[in-house]
C-alpha cells in the first residue's frame, strides 16, 4: 500500500457576505472542514467532492474577512497536487457556496 504525503499550503479565505449568499457569521472555530469545488471538477460535482481542512491560528470570527490559515485535504487519497500556492477554489456547505 502506497501512501502519499498530505499537501498543506497557506490559504486566504475570502468569505461571501450574507447578501452574496454566504454565512450569517464567520466560523468561531480554529478548524473548519467543508467540501471543495476546484476548476477541474466536472459536471458530476458534488459527487466525489473532496473535503478540505482549514486550520487557522485565530478563528475567522476573530480575524475577519479575509481569514488566513493553512489548507489540506481531509483524505490522503485526495488529489494533493491541486493544493498549491496561487490555486483558487470554492468552499461549500452542502450546495451553498
């Protein structure tokens, strides 16, 4: 069995405002896990969507918008090459961006 190293990269999360359909309040936790949508995703998304883990030194509710942290995939079998500096992707809570 081969295990790939889990990629971790610095991340800047820009949260949508409630008026844009985003959350009513920024997360209070220093860890936030949710599904991702990368530009490479096909028409079958969200089937097979990968969960992303965001770890923050201070919670987004303390930092404000944008929030700085580190991003990694929840699963080692995820496409680790997608997480690299400059990569843009979207975060979803269910089907809500």
